[in-house]
C-alpha cells in the first residue's frame, strides 16, 4: 500500500519521535510512505480562525499535490486530519471553491477532490486490519492498561469527519486489544487536551489536560496513548504544568499511536524515540518486558 | 400488538443538597420496549417505583429543551434518547444531571450560570435611536442575510452544549457555546447597530477560551453547530479589531508564521504570541522541553513551493471574511 505521507509540522520538529515511530511501523507493516517536501502546514485550527478561505486554499494545494501523484494522503495528527478533511468538505461549497480556484489556477494547481485523507489509526484498523497486525505482534503488551486519548479533530465534527461515532469511538481500543493491551474506557478519552488555549490561558489549558489524565488514572490506566502530537505536547511535555493545576503528581507515560504499535511489533524504545519524552516511559517498558 | 421488551437497568443520580451528605446512585430495573425514550422510563420509575425522583421536563417532544441530562456521560434530551442503543452498548443506563451547573435535586440543576451568560451578551437587537429604521421596513433583510444565521434560531436553550463544554468546566470566564452562538446571530444581523461593540467586548470576554473541540456541536439536539458559529465570530472579531488579545494575537501570528516558510516555526510562534516579556516566563519550561527535543530551536527548512504559498496569501489574505465573497 502506497500513501502520500503528510507528517505535519510538529512531527518534523519537536515531535520528531512520532515521525520515527511512524516510519518504523510503516516498514514493519509494508506501507510505503511517499514524501512530498512541498506539503505546507495544515493551519492547525489557528489559521482557520484568522482566515478560513486562505486555510482551505493551502489545504486544497496539499490535497492537489497528493492527487496529482494519484495517492491518498496519510496523516499522523488528529488536527491535520481534521483540517485537511474539513478542507475537502468546505470545497464542496461553490462559493469557497471559486475563491480557492481563483488563487490556485494561476499557479497551475488543480484541486479535483479525489484524494481521501486518512489518519494512521484508520489505515491500521480499516486498511491493514487488526488480524494482520495481531499476526505480527512479537511483544504482546500483556497486562498493560492503556487509556486511548483520541484528540478532538479525529472525531469531530462527526458529520464532516464521517468515520466513527464521535461520542462512542472504539477503533483505538480495538487496536490496543489486538496488541495485547487492556484498553481503559473513561470519559476523558474523547475530551479536549487543552492545547488550543495553551497560548491563550495556560492555567486553564493545564487544568483541562490534568482533568483527562486524572480521569484516565482513576480508571486504572498505566499509560495513555494518543494519535495526535498536539495532545502529546499537552499531556506529556506540559504534564508538569498539569500536575501544578491538579495539585498532585501524575507520572503518566503518554505514547504516540505508532509507538504503542511499534512496541508490540518488537521495536526498541530508541527506534521509537521514547527517550525523547518528558515523562519517563520506563514503567511501561518494565511492564511489557522491553529493555529500558 | 405488543412489542418485545428488554430488561433495562438504570443507575440514577440522586442527591438532595439539603438533606444528603453526598450523591448516590439508585438502581431501577424495568421491562421496556427498546425504542422507549429515557424520559418515559424515568417517568415510569417515578410513577411505579419511587415518587421522590426529581426531574425537569415538559413537552416530551424535543421542543421545550427542559429534559437535557447526562445519559451514559453524553449530553442528551432524555425525551429523544431511546434506551435500546444505550443498553446494547453499555448494558445499563447511567442517568446524571447536566454538568457545569449546581444540582438542586437529583436530575434538576440550577440553570442560572447558563442564563447569566446568555443575558450578558445582550440577546436582543441593539438599535440606535438616532438612526431609526425607515418607516414600513420592519424586516429589511435579504434571504441571503437571513441565511447567515439560519442555524441559531433553532436553539431551544436546553443547555446540553453548556453541559458538554470543557472550557465552561475549567474556566468561569468562558461564556459557553450557546451564548456565543446567539451572539453571532446578532453580530451578523444587518439590523443590529451594536455589532462593532459586541465584537470588541467579546474579545476580552472569553471568546478566545473556546477550545474548538466541537463537543457542543455533537451535544446540540438541534444542529445549531455552536463551535462553527464561534469560529465565525473569531474571524469577524479579528477582521473588526485585529490582534488585541492573546487568542487573536496567536491566530494572526500563526498566519504570518506559516507564510514565511510554508510550515510552522514553533519557537518563533511562541515569541510572536507571547512577546518578549511573555516569553521570559516560558523560559524554564522551554529549557525543559529543549533538553529532550533540541529541534525546538531549529528553524525548519522552507517547503518546496513556498513561493506558491506566498502567492496564495497575496490572493486571499485580503482582510475579507468568507462572507464577503462576490
């Protein structure tokens, strides 16, 4: 299977470990990632607030790049998934389409809308399939209780994202179970990580992140896992701030989606970039018998 | 002809703040057809099993907005939530009062916080007596103008969005999805003469605390899609006033940041949004992260075709919002 690989900004910068783990897992599962150095940022929801049509146009350009190569587009970030999918939807509005076409046509870019935008979680659970993944598990995550944390824009708004229930999703938990882990169900798994207001009001953002970690922990989670690098920033890199907000220590290891898969498929912690995390993942590695 | 029934287990939140030390959950088991709405089941509990169960409802037809509550952790109108799917998924139905509003008794909450925020946005046309509407033109709006706020009048003020909102939960400064969606309705009403003031005021009044998590849009039983109206408000506020608040500053800084290289320069964004004094407060956290993630300080390479991005900006970053299209 060949896909246009859209790593997004964070996985190419401070979230490099997500890119490392994605490439490792793709190799292990026979997914060919085709890189396009011409992809731009998806706008991350912030550009959408400043200028919606401009944001749609940038993503129409991204989609046109994959379309020209005849490939569907793979995202590894809930926010990229949301913004690129929303662009496809909004380009269905003739008013938006005509303004965007007006900007792209002089550049020789044509958007036709045939490229599907797929998040890695969808590719793993729908295209590769749980049976195929189960067959490749070398190090089952036996006994590890993991709280999936979806990230808003992978699920909502559901009318546009159109792949699973926004309020009762289960693909991530199904995947965790296929890897041998015990999925933990908690309300916070579909809630917000607080990231969008990290720059607006950090104390409130940290309170929100803290609430979700506390909830996961209260339901027995020993680790959390997220398909979104922005959630990862909130839950891992800023977990010390979340601890301040909730008033006690949390010590919750937070894994990127492909890191969980990679661990079960036999990757070393270094290959998956685990030493780059702010919160130590050593308890997870000890539990599944991986060398820390 | 009677329909097959299922055994339905309800765990219902019970709490009387005057008499009880804390809340408890009472279990009721009923045999009911799977299409039975949760509200009908609760009324049967009250009629047959426990007359003390307190809840709020009126029309039973998803019109009055009285019976919003948490059903298996989701904000729902009890009158239009059938028990079947809930039982199929969770095996039982946990019924709780709405969140983010104090409980008066059992499933009834004090909606004052919700209504207070609604009153605060001045939910009425602001008219300037010096510029009265011309005689005989009571409704001088074109269908296209009405179309801009066609979703908001559907709101039945049930507060399901307010209950579902994590920003409301975390920060009393956030007005909540419904109040902001209603504010949008007046901001785009061509008859309203307070639009500019409304946009200026809301920028400092919590607009930028919206997380755009879209939980309100999922919770809304009338498809008002509050999160999208809030997005529209943000774009209008920026167009009206520019970058005055941390939120609008961040959105505009993000826009300029992407323009330079086609992709994000994380470190520069932090500097652009916080300004130098703000950045200083971030230094300890920045160093902590940088030690594990040294890329933080590297500016990314410009993308191939960054000139195309610049041309797209030149064509579309013209200070117009999507509604200004020809």
